[in-house]
C-alpha cells in the first residue's frame, strides 16, 4: 500500500500551480510570539487552505534546485491542531533548523518526513 510517489507528485502539482508568499522572512520574529525567530523563510501557498484556515504552510530554503524535499507534520497543543508544512529547496542545515523550530517548545511537536 505504498503510494509515496503519488503523494509527492500531488504536492509538486499543488506548489507548481500556486504562488509562494513569504510573509515571515528569515531573520524576522513571530507576530504573536516575539521570542520566536524564523531562521528560514516561511510562508504559504496563495489560494490554498490549511487546518488553521490560512494557506498551506511552506518553508523555502536556499538550495538552488527549489524542489519539495520534505514535509513537517506538526501537532500544536496551544492551537489544538495538526498541519503539514512543505519544505522547498531546503539544505540539510535548514531542515535541522526547521525541525528544531517545531520541536523546541512544550506545546508544539513535529516529525520530518524526507522525500526519497
């Protein structure tokens, strides 16, 4: 029951047909939680919808290929929701930063799933 390639192809199509909006560039702070610093560009896919009512979240890294290379699946106990975040063109160092971003608090946890 492995449909791995179909899942990643569907994400490719979603991203390719959407505009990426970076509303929290690298180096900026979270608007509600100023202790939180974004170490990688963060945004969403315009015209999409996620669990929180906003667009599907994306992390955009600095790799020249700009391919979807992983997703983060998160559980946020404060918001009481779960989401996926699409990682696009992220280096290994950037993936590590994103992983820690989603796991360094008591209220949010995430797992990184790499594309094969």
